[in-house]
């Protein structure tokens, strides 16, 4: 009798399982509307000593606390989606105020629709292209980075191609521009074409062509600047190789004739309990004797610098932070996963100018600028919570006295932060067709 019951149960259970799978498939196929709301609360406390990092430009030592409160919503139908990220950047204990609002703004606000195999996105949107060197959404910055305009996207299994037409306009000056996701954009108009191709044998290629139209603040003249180049990468077992290079030409915002370049080779070796990345960045500057009507200063456009040139952002505004002398930055990054929830990272940087700075007597200084070490911990105890802590220090060469980054080149420069990010889904509603 028990065997008979068991025999009957098997096909019944199989039928119920197949029915459930079929029903789930029908529900997925018939999904007509989807509304999602995500909430993020991200406070961060930072400490600086003996170096200049906005918003601190005079005090030493300096604590400051910022907090990002962001509400992200997405409403999707079968062929279109509306996305918005409303954020408030809050400042604590700054400018003799216990609490103040740095900015209330939309990080993203766009409409996207699909025509056959092409997606079109219109509005304010974050842009992350390739490895983020020239265009990044700046995730670490509380305000992030976004752009306004049109994006046309087409992709398949092995390739993708994106075309952008972007612009800037006069933005509200009620809040601090430092906490706006768009106020730091320097172009008037911007055209981008980004093409990526990936093979099945570990080789990939990315090509980027950028044309930006820059307005001379003195004359109002509109100058055209072009950036072209790309990156190749190859993966084989534990090894990873990449080479990134760009050429920049045309006229910059000062109406100077521009010819500059960027070069980055890197090798990565992955082990079971560690990852090692060895590479270098070369950002060209203006050679001695170059006339005032010409420039060799490469502009890294709208990428992130801390990811490549150190967490302390000693050299982030090119060419100002290196006085137009270019930058050579050999680096070694090491990551150690201590357990599934905790990881440790250590980054070493050496900094050199491409061309020597001159002292007050007109004599050439050494090209060596200093050494930076960044130590960071990432802890994710639960899915919704991420805790990041970092401690960085910079030892300066005497040459640093001629660059506006450290207060005293004979002292150690220190930066540290603790950031807590709590993110959760407040609403996740799905509607199905009858």
C-alpha cells in the first residue's frame, strides 16, 4: 500500500512542479508594469592633515562629515522605462553650522525607450565607459557625476556601441556647486562614440572617440578638442594584461593648440587568496620651451582619479595639480579577501613629473614628487549594509613645496575616512496582464 501511494505521489509532484514552472514563465512573459523604489543612506566622516583637499583649503588638521540621502525610483513598461535618483547631500559641522544642506538635486532623471534593437535614453544620466578612466559615474563621491543629453545604445553578444550627444547649461546656484553631479562638467557640447568588442578566447577591445566644445571664459570663443584611442585587454588563466592609450588634439579652453597623450600598461595576477596589479600611468605635460600658444597637457576628461592616482587625490585636476609638467605614476595594488564578508586592499604609488619643476631661482628640481600608500577595508555584514574604512599617507619630496597640495612638505600628509552605506528596497511592485 505504501509503495502504491509513493508511486502515485511521484507523477503528481512532477506535474505540480512543471505547472509551477510554466505558471512562473507565463507571469514573467506577461509582466506589464514594474515599479521599484530604492533608498540609500550614506554618511561619511573624513579627516585630513597637512594637505589641501576641498572643502578644506586652510585649516590643519580638519574633520568633516557629509551624508548622502538618495531615493531611486524606476517605472518600467514593456518598451520603455523612467528612472530618477533624487538625492540630498547633507553637511554636518561645517562653516560654523551644526547642520546644513549642501545640495538637493537629481543625480539621474531620464526616459529610455527601445526601437527594435536600439535603445534611446534622454535626460540626465550617469556615464561609465570602459574602465572609468575618461568617463565615470564617480561612485565614491557623495554627489556622483552625471551628464545631460541623448544616448543611443546598440549591443549584441560580442559587441556594444554607444553614441552620446551631451550639453551643459546654467544650473541653479542656490546650493554649493561642489555637491552637484553636473556643475563640474566643463564642456558646452560633447560628442562620444564608444565601441567595445569581446571574443570568447579572453581578448577584448574598446575604442573611444570624443569631441568636446569648450568655451573660453575670457573671449567666449568656442574651441574644439578631440580625444581618440582605446584599450586592449587579454585574459589567460590567472593572468590579465591591458594597455590603455589616448591622443588628444585640437584647442583647449585657453584656445591653445593642443597635442597631448595618455598611456597606461598594466599586468594583473590572481591567486586564490590575493590579487596583484602592477602598472603605470603616463599623463603628458608641456615640455620646457613650448610657446604659450601651444600645450601638451592631457586632460583626463570626466573619469575618476582616485582609482588610478591614489585615494588622497593629490593629483586630480590636470594640468593644475602638476603645474602643467605631466605625471608619471607607477603603482602596485594588492587585494586580500580575508573572508566572504571582509577584504583588505593596499595600494602603493610613486609620483614623478614628466618634466622638472623650477624653483624660485629658475633651477630645475627633481622629478620625484613623493610616495603614497592607501590601506582600505571593506566589510559587508549583510546584503543591505556596506562599511568602508581607509587610511592613506603621503611622504613628500622637496619639490612638493611648488605644488598647491601640501601645507608642509617636511611633514607626513594623512587622510582617512569611515563610510557606512545602508541600502534597501522600499517598494517592488509588479503588475501582470490578465
